[in-house]
C-alpha cells in the first residue's frame, strides 16, 4: 500500500488537486491523506477547509499564522509552516508527498519533506512568473522534488535545464483544465443571490510581490478602469494572503459598497462555483494564474494585469496590459470584442488526470528514494 500525502494551502490548489486526490484514493494500492495549512485555516477567506472535508477527506492540520501583511511576517509564518508540516509529515510517515505550484508555504513543506527523506512530487514546475516571489519558490521546489509533472513541454525542458533527471520529468498538461461537474447558471445565481447580466466580469486581483506598483495603487487603477463599463456586473473574489492583500481587500469592499447593484464579493468561490461562473461571464480580469491556465479552455478572454504572471505561456485569448487605468480599460474593451471560439489552450492535454494518477501510483519508490544527482545537459 503506497501512502501518499497531498499538501494543500489555498482554495485554488485544492480545486486543482481534489480530482487527483479522489482518483488516487480509488486505487486499491494507494492510501491518501491530506495536509491543510495557510489560507484553509483563515475563516475570513471563506473557511475553505470545508471544501476538503466535503470531498470526503479528514485533513491533517499544519497550523501557521494567516494574518500577515509585511514580508517579515510572511517569512516568519513560513518558518512556522515548515515546523508544523515537519511534525505532520513525521507522524503520517508517507511514501510520497504531492505539492502543487509555487507559494512560500509549498517551499516550506517541500523543505520539511526533504529533511525527513520523503520524496516530493511537484506539479507545475518550470513555469516563470517574474512579478512575484513565487517564481523563485517554484524553482527551489523543483530542486527539492524527485518526481515532476509539468504542464507543457517547454516547462518540462526548463525543469531538465535546472538539472533534473529527464526520466523523472513528465509533461502531462494542467490538471485544472480537466472537465468537472458544474452548476447551471440558475443554480449559481440562486446560490450567490445575484444576477450576472449579459456583460459580467469575474475578477481576482493579487498583489505584485516583486512589482514596483503598490497593492493599493494596483487596485485603484483597476477599479478606475471598471468605472468605464457601468453596464458590466462584477463578481470579485479575494486575493491570496500575500503581503499587500489587505489593501486590495479594503479596496474591493469599498468599491462594492459604492456599487451595490453592480458588484458581488465572494471571498472564495471554490472550484465548482468558479468553473460555473466562467460560463456566466464575458471575461476574466486580474492577475491570477487561473486566467492564464484554466480560463482559455472555457472559451472566454482573460485580461491579465501587470507583471505578476509575466513569463507564462499564454493562449491567444489572454490580453496582457500595464497596471494603469487607461491600459486596463482598453484591454477590457478589446476582450469584449474578442472571438475565442477557436482558441487552443497550451495547457490542455488528453487524459491528464489518468496519466498523473498512474505516474504517482506506479513509479517505483526505490528509484525515488535514491540520492538525487544533478543532470548535466
């Protein structure tokens, strides 16, 4: 019986990881546990730990602070996450730990796993995002991981460029674009107690942790642009709890208070409501990775603001713009006019879930436990 621990820290990563967790659990040769930390523990961000429980898992909690604003507080929280996750990993004694992406808590968990000699399976390595701390964290996790599941062939090559064994690097596509059950428009509107209208926008805006623009200015420029589209209703979700997030949340709540007929704020939609919302809006606005990776498969455009996602491979439906009101407004207008019916999503591949499941469940453990050697090109 292969014991697999899946780490999750945000609404977004669990929405991606949950189909994988369920698929692995259905195999008779696998036992799956889930470790939850960071934003799952913050009631202000939608009490998303309940989404893990709703999928039939009893998550093991790795406690850490969640209300930080400064880089120092984030660094201190990272240290506490490392200690807490080390205790969880030691107690659970898994054969493998699965980690997605590039957040600072993911790096802390990967570091703890390596210290405890538990092989790390890393999803979404090799990607580039120059406007956030996450870029460095992602590459660091690559060097800590033993088995890599990348979302495109270009990213597979980059992981190998970082010195990883090609036999352990698999291009499988992005799990987040896999089909999944979704609510109807009527069901979603009833759940939200809100009507989308015909020109709706879904918005998620995060701080640029390595950008020159402050979070408050980024939000102000974005909302100034939205003022030019008075007929558009706007569904807004909260940012991640990066430094600067409180400034964006404050701006969101202020804008919603000034525009109660147009704006609906939901701290976290969760994956089911998020994918349902994509069928009810004309475009997605902000700087979330979902706008680059998942949204093109929904056949609608993305307006990608600023540098946070700069460097990612993007479909032709993604319109990138500067974080200035005029540029954002121009991009929104172009997005409304864009026909995305023939767009190909570079992150979408057939059988992604099945391939990931087989690789994680069937790669020989003995080979993953061998000391890593740097692969020279």
